[in-house]
C-alpha cells in the first residue's frame, strides 16, 4: 500500500512524464535496460534532447516494472530536501519504506547520511518486490553531501532495488568501482542517437512525412542523430506543408543548438495564433504549469484547455501525471529558454515582475512555500520573499539550512536587518556554516544580532530576547569568551518560557560548563542532565552530543572512568558526517586519552591525544589543540622525557592568543618543572598567579593552588603547603570533585612527610589510596614523582587490606624502566613484584571463568605453561584460589 506524500512537497516531481503518442520503440535500448536489472545501477547519460527520460519511461511502462520516480532540480542540492523526495518516492511503492528516515529528516538538525540511510536500507532489505528508483535530471545535483549519501546508498544497495540515473553529465559517484565490479550498465549519447530506421519511423510518426531514405539520411547527418533536432525538424515540416525543394530545405536546417532554438521560434512559435503566443511567453518562466496556476498568472479561466491543446499538438509541452484535480505540465527546456528570450524582448520588465508576483501568490495559497520563495527571489521581490522565508523558518527552523542560506544570500543585507526573526536565523546559518572559532565570524554575525535585539527590545518581546541571549552565549562559547557566554545564558533563562525546550536546553548546556569551570561538579551534573533531556526533546542532535561530552567530564571528575569512557565512545560513533563534527570527535578522543592516561595506559593515551591534536589542527580549534598538546607533554614526562615534554609546549606558548588558555599552559609548565626538579623555572609563574583576577575560573585557581603547594613542598616549606591545602579536600568532596579530593590528600601526605609527621602522612595517603583504588586512579599518585613512590613504600606494611597493598605494589611497578631503580623492597606483607603482560592476560581469562585448557587454547601455549603462570599469579597477588585472584584483579581494575 503506497503511503501519502508529505505536505509541502511538489508532488509532480514524483511523477514520471506521460509518454507522447509519437514515441518510437527502441527495442535495442530496452534490452540494454533489461540487462541493467542484473546489476546495481543503470546510468543513462547524454546531453539535453537525446530522449533519455522518454526511453526510461517507455521501458518502465513496456516492462511493467514497479518503480519510483524523482525529477530533480537545482533546489534539491539541500540534503534534507533531496532525501525527503527520495523517501517519499519509495513510499509510493510501499508505505513501510523509509518511514524512520523520513521522520529523522523532519527534525531540526538531521543526523549524518550514514545514520540517516541505515534504516532505509534495512527497510529495502525486507522489501521483497524487485523495483526501480529513477533519479531523473541528476545533473542538477552538485552537492558533495548528496553525492556522498547516494554513494553510500549504492554501496549498500539490496537486491530488491535497482537505481537508474538519468543525467546530462556523469555524476560524481564511484563509477570506476562499479565498472570494475560489473555492477553498472551505461547508455550514453552514442547509444541514444537515432539510427536510420529509428529516424524514419520517428519522422513518419511525428510529421506524417514519408521522406525518401536519402532525405532522412541527410537530416540524420545534419542533426547527428539528435532526437530533439529531428523533432524540431518534424515540427517545421508540419508547419511548412508541401516543400517543393526538400533537399534544399534540409541543407538549410542547422544542427547547432542555438540555431535550432532560433528556428524553433521562427517556424513554430510565430506560426501560432496571437493568444497562444502570449500564453507561451508569459508562462515560459515557470518550471511546472497547471491550469490553475496559469489562470492566476494570466487572469483568465481557460488555461487548462490551452495546456491540453499545446500538449496535443506536441508543442514541446510534457504532461506529468495528475495531482488531485490538477494536471501538471512542463515545457522542454530548450523551448522554454527560447520563449523566455523572446518574452524579455517583447514585454516590459515591470510586466514580467507582475507575472512572478501573481505566481508567488498562487504558490503561497496552495502551501507551496518553497516555490513561492523561489519565484519571489527570481523576480527580486525582496519584501515578499522575506515574509515567505519567515513563514518557512517558523515551520522548518534550521532543518534546511543550506536552502535558507542560498535564499538569504540573494537578498540585500539591509532588507534582512529589517526582519528580526530572519536576522537571528541568518546569524545561526553564518555561525554553523563558517569557521565558528574565527573572530571574523563573530564580527560578521553581530550586525544581525544587534538589529534583532533592538527590534525585540522596542517590542518588549522577552521570549525572543531570551533566544537571542542564548544564541549569543553560543557565539561567545566558540570564541573562547566563556564568562560572556555564561552571563548571556543566565540572562536567557530569566526570559525564556518553560516550553522553549531548544533554547533553554542550549543555555543549560552552557551553564553546565560554567559549573565544570567553577569546580561545582554536582551543579554541573544537574544542569547537563536537564539540558540533555530538553535538547533531546527538541531533536537537536548536535546539542545532545555536546551534553554527552560535558557529562563525560562530570563522570571523569567524579572518578567514574568507565561511564565517561562509554559516553565518549558513543560520541565518536555518532559524530560523523559534517565537518563540524570533527570538533566532537576531537574532544571525545581527548577525553578518552585522559582516561587512558589515568589508567596509566600511556601508549593508548598517546595515540588518542595525537588524534585529538590532528583534528584540532584541521578545525583551527585552539582550546582542543592546547589541551591535546598538554596531554602529550605529560605522557612524555611520565616516561621521564622532560626535555621532550618541554619541546612540545614551546610552540603553544608562542602561538597562543587567548589569555585564559595561556595561563593554563603556564601552570602546566610549572608543574612539569617542579616534577623535574627545575624550581628556578617556576619563579616567573609565581608572580603571574600572585595577581588575582576575577576572570580566572575556580577550577583553574584550584590547579594553580595545588601546583603552588607542590612548589612549597619542593622548597622545604611544608607548613606553608599545608596552609594552602587546608580545607580543600573537604571542599572538593562537597562539590563532587573526587579527583581533586584525592590529589589534595596526596599532597597533604607529602607535606606531612616533609614535616616529619609520618603518622599523619600515612593517614592522608591511606584515605587517598582507599578512594583512588576504588576509582581506578593511577596517574594521580604516580605524577607526584619519586617522593610519592617512597611514601607508598613506607606506608605499605601498615595498610589494612590486601587489596590496598596489592594496589600500591601495582603503582610502584607502573613506573618506566629506571624510574624506581633506587627503591628497595620493604618487609611488607605483599612482595613488591609486578605481573608480566602475559600473566595479566592469563589473569583476565582466568577471571572470566576459563579453564586452564581453555586459556592455553586461547593464548596458543601448553596447559603446563598456563599452570606455571597461574602459580606465579597466586604468589605475586598473595592469593590461594581463582575466586581470590578474581577479587584482587577486579579491585585493582585489571579486568
């Protein structure tokens, strides 16, 4: 059962043209099309007038093939519009096809083509009726996004569907691959040219002229077998009647396109009655015609009869199928162009503009907003177009952003500034379609935001002002001006109504980032969970990805590393398609690098951080570039390569333009200098942080305070360090900053040790270890250097549980070769001996419940070897059974 077509579509685009009575059978080409059904794709490619559409339409009718049809035009380069028409066409075959995809297309920001087309392909897989989808006039498509989506469709096309492309030029699709795989049948201009037999039959059928074979041959040569040229010749013969010197007439007949168009006007147009000439000229500007539309344009009531007559007389008018009580037609492109040229010579410009204005009114009345806008823009009716675009935005929002952008680029800026809704919309289009990080983008956007703000302030329209403040927050966010972003987001929430889920969700997203910056993790979590719900309700895919990113940061600070990892993997999977998604991929890679680093998996952390840095470079994302480079520097330091870490950070300092980011780099440099023992390099940084600034986020201030405490410990000023750290552990715990809490406890332990208070040092470190072991922290301890390793050894004998003891042993043996050579074993209850990589593999399989024999098969070793590994694992972990080994391994986050 075919599904109803979505409202707002031009349904005639889904209707194949009706075949004329003068169609000549071309069995040789129909057989070629039959052969195509055994492949994925048929390509019918030739210049205009070669009968491509007629051939395919004849084949479908003659072979009674179930088919869906889309006639494309230049406006279908918008991916949303293109796939909406394709899905609607397929649903004429069966209402179960493309329902989910069509639903996603109606959202405010549709997902990538991979996500979009997967459910459609799954539907087609379940559809067991062999069918054909014809994409006519495919040469109108120039969008890379559309081509990429079509290529994806072709690559995964099920056997139930065959694609036919009808085009003037070869499309930007993987044709070479299809040829190599024998999945393509091609019909080109050389195939479509009429041969002698076809030309004779065509001229006889069309012109009713029984021409001598020599005359047909000469005419065939003059037109080079071009079907349109022969049709023009046939019409000329009809109008001429008896031609005394046929040979001379053929000699005078030119095959060049321009000459034929001129000839068409002279021999066909001028032979029509004056009223028909007027009808032809005044309706030639419009791509598709129906009686009601023509009546509105011409202010008559008999246009339907005139169209029927023109079609019956084969006057280059193609009839489409009926839509309701309307029968639609379109002129042959060459004929229409010739008519338009003549019309512009004979009609005043004001008269032509009036025709477009009348057509615009008709399209609007019939709810064809797209056609109404296109027509108004063609006639340069700016005010009319702006009103229609505003209505379009109310219905579609930004779902067809490329289309809106194309429309507004055709309108003078001063006209746009007079319409606040369109000004805000155009500002969004500019931000999302250009470099959102560039200051020039913010500068370009500002006039539109200023105009909208002035208008809504004068009206007292606080709901709209709330939207504008929320959007300003986005602009400042991407510019790195976070305090301004937070202020605008907070103001917007005072003005936005509760039901405005999109903009309220956007503002809460921004404020959740403020919570992170201020170290208020619980507040950030509450804001981001609400933002995710609101943006999900608004079907804002991009906003939801952003909420997942911040939520992963919340989990990271709370020590929920597995949950943070899961969210970032989800982002990496879903953030595909548009170039802007590279930002999401980059931050997801960086977050996964941070998690891998905390687990002390330096190899994976390095690979992920390098990918984040590469994506940041491609996007010009300064913040991501800075954070990824810092992570790479700390990875080098973790391998005792402090020189390499410093080299990585040098370009950051010289190339950074944003003061807040520069301050973050300077803190990281100082931390590495302290860790390497170069205290002299930190003196300048002390002077920087001594100058208080209200613009420095609390999280940054905390990082600086902890680094200053490290400096005081290294200087032998333990009491000053303890003063700096006083109350910070409790404050971090209160706000949900588990990582900060553990870090402060570690530094307090080191300060007490330096102050010759081993009992208090052991107490603080034991608390840090208890939390850190449960969360799977590693680098928090290891990044405090040799003094922390020595302290770990000192407290090891007094630790209350075997799990904590094993955790400390794991930490000590996590250091790179040579870093712990000065350390000695203690009389601890657990030997200080780490598991080998093979023993870790055996332990994971053992904990999964595999027998020794199963583990041996998995690792391709003997069972005796596995028994030896198991015995060694028991000894190193201090356990006597598989269950105990599993418990310790789980506690140490080895599984």
